[in-house]
C-alpha cells in the first residue's frame, strides 16, 4: 500500500464518531469486554486491545476476552494497518493467561478477518469463537467456566 493511500485512510478516520470501550464484565475480573459501537476508529480499537493485553498480562488468573461488534458499523478501512502487528497473530506473543476470544456479531467483515487468520495463523483459531448475540456469548462463558471448575 502506498504511503499516500495509508495517510488518506488515517485522515478519513476523523469522520468516524463511534466508540470503543474496554471494561471488566464481572466482579471477579475473569472476563474483559471490548464494545465497538457505531463507526469506531482503528485507533480506538487498537488502544482497547492494548488495554486488554495489559489487564490480562497482570491478572493473577485466566481471563476470557469478549469483543462485542453487535452495535458496530462498518469496520474502518485503516484497521488493516493495525492488524500488521505481530502480537495480534502469534500466540507466543499473547499474555499467558488469555484463555480465549469470543466475538459477538461482525458479519461478513469478521468472516474476512477469520479467513485471513486461518491462512496466516491457523493454530490460533482454536482460541476464537464467533457468536451472534450477547446471550450466546454468556452461555459459552458459563459452559467453559463449569468445565474449568
């Protein structure tokens, strides 16, 4: 991708007004959730992933990560720039206590990311689970916690 095209993508980001937040989903701090709403920016998403990385890294116990795209608009084009970072693809670079990633929604764009991950890092697909609704994510979390305990 040419530098001028990359810079143009970054400028387009300023028109996006959605939000990206990261919070603990439970009081015991075993589940983190990133909510991406509306027309969010790649910078907001990326900063959230860094927050998730740090919180999982310093956690004394395993942590599940939920990414909620159910209220998301289209993915920002510049997101592909952020996806070049090695730590997003190589399991050896992930925090040791990251148990898995559950993604809610995302549609066709999420399927494109999953297709890319299957090609680039197929060994990591076992950690990723796509669901359609928040309730499905909660059920999946509950099932795994019962199996782990």
